[in-house]
C-alpha cells in the first residue's frame, strides 16, 4: 500500500503521535473528571452542612417539636436563604427537606416532578438517619426523575434523634464549569502539540529520506554508466556519513571505470601492435617478400612479440588466480638478501648500460624472512625491474634491508622521473601506468604493481611508495622475519629434553 519509505515513516509516526495523544487526553480527561467530581462533592457537602446548621439553629430556636410545622411557617425565611446559599456556589443544585419519616416538606429549586408530600422509602431514610450523612448516586427510591449525586444530612433536634433530613441534589456529577474548561484546554493543547509534532515529523522524515532518494536516483544513473552523480552531504550525523560513504563509493566506481577504459585501451594496443607485427612479418615471409637470409632476423622479432603477448596473458591469469584464491602461497624461511643479490646479477647488463650507481645496503649479510619464495621473488624482481626502467642515466640505484619492530623492511630506490604526488595513491591500482606516453615502458600493461600489491596483501603485510617528482622514487614493503636456524635447533632440543624428562617421571 505504501511503497515509499517517506510515506511509511510519516504514517507510522503520525499513528504513534495520534494514539499517544489520544491516550494522554483520555487519561488527563479522566483525571480531570475525577478531580472535578471531588470538587463537586466538596461543594455539595459545604452546601449541605451550611443549610443543615442554619435550619437546625432555626428549628431549635423556634420552640416547636414538629419539624414539618417549623418548615411550613418558616418557609418564607428558609427558602430565600437556601437559594442564596445555592447561588453562592453557582452550581446546578436543588434541595429537599423531609421530616424524620421521609415525607418531603419543602423543595427549593427542585424539578417540577418533585413535590411536597412525596414519601421517600424507609430504606433511604434509614441510611441517612443511621450514619448521620449520605453521599452517592441515587433516585431516592423513585422520588427523583433519574439517579443523581445526592449529599444528605440530618437536622438535629437538640438530642440524639434527628428532627428532619436535608437532601442536596445535583443533576451533574462534576463541576460543570471546571470540567468543560479543562476539557477544552486539554483538547486545544493536544491538537496544537499534535499538529506541531506532525509538521516536525514531516520535515524530519523528509530530511532522513531525501538523501536516500538521491542515492536511489544516483544508483540508477550508475546502472546506466553515469558515475559522475553525487549526493549532497548536509550536517555530520549518520545520514551525512552514509552520504559521504556513498559519494566515496561513487568516486571509486568512477575511478574504476576510468581504469577499465584505460586498461581496454592499453590491452587493445598491446594486443593489436604485436599481432599486427606478427601477421605482417609472417605474411611477408610466406609470400617471399622477405629474402631467405633475413627471415631469421624477422622471426626473432616475431618470437619477441609472441613472448610479449605471453607475458600479458600470464599477468592476467595471475591476477585471476590470486583473486579467485586458486594460487596457494607456501610459507617457508629464505634469505631475502641473497634473493636481492641474485636479482642484481640478473639485471647487471641493464644496470651497466644505464651507468647506474648500484648500492646494496642490507643491515646484515643474511636476513631470513618467512614468506612464499616464488611470490616474493616476483614482487622484488618487478620493483627492481621498474627501478632500472625508470632510472635516469648515471643515477643512484639502491636496494636495502633493515629490521625494525618485528618486521623486515625491503626498499628499492632509484633516481629518476619519480611519480606525481596526486598519483601516489593510484600506483597500485589495476591498469595504472604513470608513463602514459609509453616513452619508457613499451611492454607493460599496468598490471605489475597491482600484482605486487595483491601478493603482499595476501601475506598480510604492507607496501607503500615514497616519491618526489623529478627526483626519486622508493618502494618499501614489509615481511615477517623467520626464526634463525640455531634458535630453532635450540628450541627443538629443549622440547626433546622436556619430553624425555616427562617420560622418566
């Protein structure tokens, strides 16, 4: 029924507010009614006591022993006084006077249905005479037209026996003015507060839901390939944090899309160029356009291009295997310093061609790390190969190893073009190439450093880059140190001795 989040939230909050205020109004109205009823009873008691005292004093001073006779001859004085007492409290009250037998002797402001001479049944009269007073809802055994709030009291004759009874009756059970005023005030307050609450809920709900709507629209744009849409961030609450996270995700998607396009362009170029070269040379050889004595030269070019294609395919396969978890790493101790020496030797000719100042600075001659040897060789060779490729002629080329805080740090440094500051955070992304002109790197597809980062991450270690554009570049990664062989032997011997001692015991 309610498809939008805004409508559901608003309706739910509206129902909660209305139900809450309705319950509050009922509770408050009930409390007000009870309080008003108590005020009404107090008022009627006051009227009863005032009339009873006045009539009792007049009856005792009259010298007569017949209450009915006293009322008959004193009606001209009693009735106005009683009316005055009633009017003073401004309530819908009337009064009945009855003798000790329950026969009505006089009425003041009573309904026309109640007349003098009506007899109140013995039970009601007995209740008043036995307790001296009565309060409750009754029709006085049919004398009154309906059940009313009645406060009754006896008129004393100077002794223990009552001379008569006064009944103060009201057609309303509570103080009408107070009850009506309280009810109106309560309802007005509830309506105003409810209206203000609903308006507030409307704007608050809209504030909460509006960013969600923007995110939904942005997501639809993403599905159409438009990644430049952003959500407006307002404030610093959880919704703002969600919007910020969404915008970061959008930026990441946009960057990945750019990298994808760059990758397609690079891979297309890297595939098309060697394939065109291979096809051209093979066709020329087959057609006889290339003399026989030169065919070996061109076949070597074809072989080089085939190897280049193989490297690209192997890189893509490595990425797929690592991401799928198919490539298992075998952790074992090996000497990272010896590995660096082997790589330097393998790059010796290229280092000499560029006249580089090669420096190898290990903290110790032998430093064991615990990692997958082949994977780390791929990491270190890739970093060293890039360092040679992007070094300036005659610049410093350095590999160093140091141990700090339970980690062995390996750094590969070269002087050369370096990396722009804005691109430092991108160097480990897939398909990233800092040499976009391909002036220095004509063979790579921008996958090497991504594979390096993936391998190091798989080992649970870190890798980062420091660079000043136009001066130098340095890649650093960490590996866990391996236990020294002597230490391992000592621990093994200690464990064996402990086992022997346990058997002897």
